[in-house]
């Protein structure tokens, strides 16, 4: 059973974490390049937030959104 857990540990350490080790070493040379994944996620989240706000404005303008506090049975 110990060999099984050692194999899992070896799989993560030797294979799956290699890109993260590369980014960790790259951070010493260039911080901006090392954080490209973070910047991509920030851009995706900003785009999703803008899309969400536009959709809220569309529903608010057409009046489809039910603003009543008793819209759900558990709130009445």
C-alpha cells in the first residue's frame, strides 16, 4: 500500500508539477512572464463580468427579471 501512495506522489512531483516548477524558476528571471497564466485568468474573469453586467442590463430594460421578494416559495 505504501508503494501505491509513493507512486501517486512521484506522479505529481515528477510529471504534473513540472510546468509549475518551470514557472517558479522563471519568476526569478521575469515576474511578468511567470504570471501569464494569472493574467489570462484575470482577463477571462473581467470579460465574464462585463458580459454578465450587460445581460443584467438587458433583462432589467425588458422587465423580464422578477424583482418581487416572494418570487421563491421559501421567501414568502
